[in-house]
């Protein structure tokens, strides 16, 4: 199963105004930040490896970022 995170629930990470190809997203269950800095994000928004929340719930799933562009 894959959880799609809507565009309003994630942000690209920039360094010096340049996109890094990384993102910060928010858990669809509790809204806590999900650090994706050590993940790979494919051109279609698919995140690898799977994402774990671990803050306030047991969210652990494959994730796709809606509207991602490299």
C-alpha cells in the first residue's frame, strides 16, 4: 500500500535558494513532521525507503508526494 501525501502537507527543502531534491512532510495520522532528508524522492514523488512517523502513532508506509517535481 502507498500513502499519498497531499501537496499542502509537504515542502521542498532549499539550500541557498536552490532545491535540494529533499522534502519535509507531515504525518497523515498525527501531523508531526516526517524528516525525508535521508530518503530518495523519485521524479514521480515516490519516496524510498518507506517512511516511519514514530512520534505519536505507528504510521509506517510507502509514501508518494502529490505534485512533486524534481
